[in-house]
C-alpha cells in the first residue's frame, strides 16, 4: 500500500477502496498512519514531503474514498484515526414508489384520483 499511495500522491489520482473494513486491523493501522501523513501535507499545501523515507512531490488533487459495510460478520471497526480522515455518508435503497408519487404531485397530477 505504501508504494501505491506513493505513486497516487505524486500524480494526484483518486482511488476508491471497496469494503475497506475487511482489511485486518493491523494493516488498517499502518494505512491510517500513511494517509494521515499525506492529508496533513495536503492541508498545508506542501509540494514535497518525506513519505516512507523518500522525498516525493505531492499533487494536491490526491483523493481516497472507501466503502464499508458495518455490522457484518468478519468486518473490523475502523480505527478512530481513520474515522477522522473520512467523512461518513449513509446510503440506502431508494423508495421508487415514493419518488414517483412526489414527481407526479409536483407536476400537478393527482395520484389518488
């Protein structure tokens, strides 16, 4: 992951890791330290910084997104330092019937007649 983040930080790429909480807690801890270092340098708009012993350029467009499914067997809870890095967004299946009803009503159609 260190080599991956190194290259990604230098070229400003975005990445999305699916089911991030399936990674073992020990590995998540190391990843969180690496990401925290990168985010701190982005916050201070550093153009170069030391990452894993290498002086690398930093493209400030760097971005990491993760998905995870809590409350499933075999999933680990994200460490607190990782929770601070990522903004949580909850997603759920849309209620298509309710959406259609609202669209009809907003267009002036009486759904019940």
